[in-house]
C-alpha cells in the first residue's frame, strides 16, 4: 500500500484480549482519538475463542477484527490461521504492532517481516513477567530476542523501566499510557452518588483495580486490609477485576477472604466500565504488585487525585504527584495498613495540569504515536 496525502496508514494491532487490563485500556483510548484521515487500526484477536474487550465498539467504528485460535489450545491451527490472514491481506497493511507483557511470543512480527510489512513494532507493557519462568521459557525468550532484533524496526515501551527490561541497550520510544484526563477529574457530586449506590456510608474505602493474577499480589493486599479492618471495623475493600472465570488464583483469593472473616467487608465488583466513577468513591488505591510496567490504573488514580500506595518494585516514573507513596513489600502489612489509614483526605482537586505536563494527555500522545508510525513508514519506502 502507498501512504499518501489522501491515504490513511493501515495498522494491525495485536494484544487486545477479553480481559480488561492495561493493554486493552491503552489501545481503546488511542483508538478513540485517532485521526482516521492519517491512520486506522484493525485488530487480531489471538484468543479467538472469546470476544475481545470493546469488540462491538471497534466493529461499530468500521474496523476489522481477525480471529485466531489460542496457540495454547491449538498451536498448529493458530499459526495456520495467522498465515491465512497474512496471505489474504498481503500488501494491505503498512504496520503491525505487537503489544505484549513478555517475549514469549513474537510471531506476528516475524510474519510481518516475511510478508514485507514496512513497520513492525514491539510495545513493552510490563517489566518482570519472565522473572518466574523456568529454564525452557527462558530459552524461548532468548531465542525470541534474536528474532526480535531481526524482525522489529520500531520499539515502544510504557516506561523507561519496561523498555530497559525488554530491550536492554536497543533504542526505544517511551509511549505514555495516556488517558482522557478530564474523565477522571475529582467531582464531589459523583463521589456522593457513587458512595450511596455502593452503600459505603462513611466507611474507609480501599480500592484495588487489576486482574486476578500472581503479579497483583492479592494475598498481601488482603493481609493489609485485614489490619486496616482491625483498626477500622467499618472499612470496605473494593476489588475490581474480571471474575467470570473461576481460576485457581481467584478461588484462593475467595478462600482467604473467608478465612479472615471479611466476607461482608470485601466486595468483588467484577469487570467494570465505570472505574473512573468508582475511583471517585474510594478513599485510597492500593497496589502491592510484584512488578508493573507503568500501570494505567496508577495514572487514572492520580488523575482522580485519589491517594495511591504502590510497592517499591514499581517504577518511580509513576509518581506524578507528591502524595503518591512507594512502600517496600518487606515493610509488612501493618506498615502498609497505617499508610492506608493516613492517606485518606477530605479534599480532592483537579490534576489536569500536572498530568498533561507529564505527558499523559491522550490527544497529545496519540498524535506522537501517529507521527512515529508514519515517519518510520516513510523511512522504509524511501530507502
């Protein structure tokens, strides 16, 4: 395809799943703010047994979603379906972008290289997935790093930490997990309405937003809240995250809630599309993660001027406001609990200026991505 004055660059995005997380939020926010005269996105669903997040919105906007069966369910069919997509759409796409938390899978970029897609982007959204992997997977990652050096010609990362972790000394661009900042502006009327609808009354309300997985460290989160609840018996913990599939991890979280006698104080809200409003209702957001890239939830919390407590394994790049605290996971649940209690404040205000200055305005950052993709495309065709 020739990109010109009246021809939008066509980009194939990989990485959107059915689980609403940082990658999904990042992609849909960018999708909503694209200048479609310059660039358009289509998507590949690589767990095609399930619908991806925002599927109806994406299709309703006129974009395509190609479905590929999960490689874990049927690897032969997975790669065959990818190959079929590449053959049927040869010459149509100008760029392919792989959004990923690890280097266990780089096949879309290899295929892009083989089918002469001009721009091939790897986007690192995390900073520690391989830490818990065995020898076989470490070898796989090592091999994929070599494939990546051959197949990718543009590297993005959500933070400097995530970039160094995935790319080492290779050059990359930090693409901030930008949001529609005004959507998160502190609003007393929204807070009152949402607290009433959730039945929170005057309860100290602790919030956690994230999928139920090892990375998020729910076990320690519950240890922290157990101590908070001992001091403030009317306190409430809101857990936002997909609960439609009863995984072993989710079952263990529920078991621990029962063990601690917190059934009436911990609320599993499931996957939500009103996180911005729930943040208005909360008093403090707690994220004791083992590792993160640069979590969108942390950006959203600070846009809401919601006090934020993070583990010190998270990059300090996320500390956009003086009130954001980084605490060691070795400090103990009692130290975290005291920080939770002390973090609550009665007045919150707009943080638009601080977040825009830091680079988290979605309009600005989407334009940056458009310019990088188009610029790389022109470098390729002008060789």
